[in-house]
């Protein structure tokens, strides 16, 4: 049985009763930038829900071949127009137009080991895809041209854990999975080459670039919105800090919703 709860991240209070389903297990979720829509992924379908009512919104996404599981992992582009989906037991990746609910172009193939994680860069131009094969790999796609960027990013002992883009999208930080070697590697997203030596941390379960200053809170912003940045801010990855300096850019309004 699927069970999904919606929380206010400021008050730590549940917003409404849980959303339950006897047919679908909710395996992943994404919130639109305006905070009005929740997208859930589960095996053979992706569903759209109004927030905060959690009423279903429009038709679901699905494929005619029900043996595939293309919606186990979902990620929404920062502008909310493109949804990326994939599954752990397949090598394919799908891009969808959110407004029309139609597939965008051909399937992106070659993800040996399945799709474990998806992450758009803050400008939406690059899509990072992690797969569990060997020690885990990350592949970078140019969203507009639908072409791979450089070679696969490898060397993540025990598999890929957390991924996070720098605010300007030029660097991707990738950690090994929980319980592995605790190394965090930085990659140039234009070339796919590693930047410097790996950083060593203890167990890494999440990564982020810190928010500069305090912005006005809004209940309509999404927890999946892009990272904020300012000149001189430094990204934090659990028990490690990475020296970083980037041009100033506007800070998005912090989210009050979490699923």
C-alpha cells in the first residue's frame, strides 16, 4: 500500500491526512516550483496532485508496456516544464512535457545498471543520472540537444550516494553511498572531468549549497527548487566543506512543504 504525507517544514506539522493507495507504492516525489502541484512516481505510472488538497490533477503518465517500470524515480526541471523519469531495472530514461503530459523526443538509452537517481542543474540545462553498476556511475545529459556530455563519471566505491550541483551548474559534487569510503568527488559538468582530489567525509546522506541570508518565506515555493547562492558561499556536504566561490545569483524563496 502506498502512503504519502505532506509536511510544513517550518512548523514540522502535518498539513493534512496521509494520501493512501491500495494500487500504487509511492517511490519518489517532486514538487512544482510554484508549490501547487505534487508529482509522485511509482513503478508503472506518475501521478499529479493538487497542493495542499492532494486531489488528483489530470491524467497520469504511463506506458502501454506494463512490464516496464519507468516511473520509480522522478525529477522535475527548475522551471517545472519537464519531468524526467526512469527505473531501477531498465536502461532507459524518459523526458515528459508536464503541460501536455506527452513524451518529449526519443527515449535516452544506455543507462546500464538502471536509473537510481535524477537531478537537474539549477538552470535546467544539464541532467545528472546515477546508475548502480560496479561502483556506480553518473552520466550527464545536455537536455536541449539530448546528447551525453563526456564520459561516465566513475570511482564511487559502493555506489553513488548524494548528488548536488553548484549554483551556476558548472560543478557536480557526487558522494559514495552510505557506508562506503566517504569520499566526495567534484566534476566539471561541461567536460565530465574530475576537479582535484576527492574530499573525505564521514557518512554522507545529503548535500547542499548553503542559503545566503534569509528570504521571505512562502508556502508556494517548492522543496525541489534550485539552490541559492552568493559570492563567497561554500557548499556543505555533511561532515565536509568544499571551498567554493561563485557569482552572486538570486535566492529562491524557501519552501514550507516537504513530502
